[in-house]
C-alpha cells in the first residue's frame, strides 16, 4: 500500500508546545493502523451501496435525500499525529456526498466551505421544510442554509471556523493546546492563545500540507487577512478564546467534566478544582 506523502514513518517528535506527547507507537503499528482504517472504509462503502441499491429497487430513491458524511477525520499518523482535534486537513475535512434526484445534480463537485453546523439548516431547506413553514433558519441554529450552493445556484461561503476548545484524550496525548483557526478554499490558518500564527498552509500549492508558512517571510499580509477572518468568526460565535479550564467552569461543567475523566481515565484523569 502506498503511504500518503505526509505520513510519518520514522521517529516521532515527542515535544509539542514545550511539553511531551506521550502516545507514540512504533512505525509498524502506525502503518497497520492506517491499513485497518482503509479496510473499514471499504467495508462501509459496500454497505452504503446496499442501502442505495435498496432505495432504487423499492422506488424510493426519487423522494429520499441521502447524505454520506462524518463528524470528523483522523490524522492517521500524517504529520506524526493521530486522531482528531487538530487543524490539518486529515482531521478537519469530512465528506459530504448528497443524492436527491430532481433536486441535486449528479456527479458535481461543489466548491466552497461547508461545516457540520450548516447541515441541519441546509437539510431543512433541501427538503422544503423551511419554505413550507415560511421560515428562515431558526435562531437556535448557528449554521447557514447552503442549499443554493449544493444546487449550484451560488451562495458559496468563503471560510469555515476551526477550533479545539479543550484538548482531551488523544488530543491531550498528542500534546495539543487550545487553538482556533479558519479554513478557506485555499488556506488553512491556526493559532494558539499565546501565538499570533501557528500553522499556515497554501492548500492549492501544497495539498499535502508539507510546508508550514507560518514562519516563512513574506506572508504578513496573508496572515493579517486570515486573522481578521478568524476574528470575525470569534465575534459572530461569541467565542472569548479562553483557557479550556476557564470555559468549563464558566459554563458550570466542572462536575460533569470530572465525572467524565473519572469514568474514562480513572485516577489518571485531569480533574478540575474549584476556582
């Protein structure tokens, strides 16, 4: 099996943000992990085709919206990292494949940024629910109705917000800290609470994200534009970009967090004290 260009097959860098990452299986185990992931995808694809074939055979395909998607990706040891909660494409990009004969054209690749938060309002619009009720997107929903974009009628959005409020489990094991960022059609930009810019990639020129431009001279204007885009997202979502521990305390989630840590990690959990 050919490995992705960004797959780290050698020794892993175990220091991230000045602290050690304590999860570093050997190279052979990492390759086996990737092969197993591909096997699961193959099995899932076959079962998904059974569902589509059944809709066709029973005459229900014409009035059924089918969506193939996921809630997150997996680093799979690309860039020497694993699992989710990280701003590289392997973690943040997910599939969104939709079929609805008569509403969505077949075999079309739509450009633009689309996030999980947009799924509910977009699906309501595609099914005609919003129009039937004479409603706009409900205020309780933070996403946008991007049905026009999926239909090919314009309405593309320039960027999507990326974030990790409080690294946990595998993210914590990878040495991650809180970060915020944006993904546009061309660029990925991310920063921590202490740094102005942590990651900057030109995803058209560098689709495997092998060259981090954050510290490369000549990109100050680009970083300023993307930082402004990020600040717009933080303002719209009311995100103070605070420390994860402070967020949990502010939202009254300290007890629930501690119970979660005790259930998953026992005495090794990261427990929050009263502030």
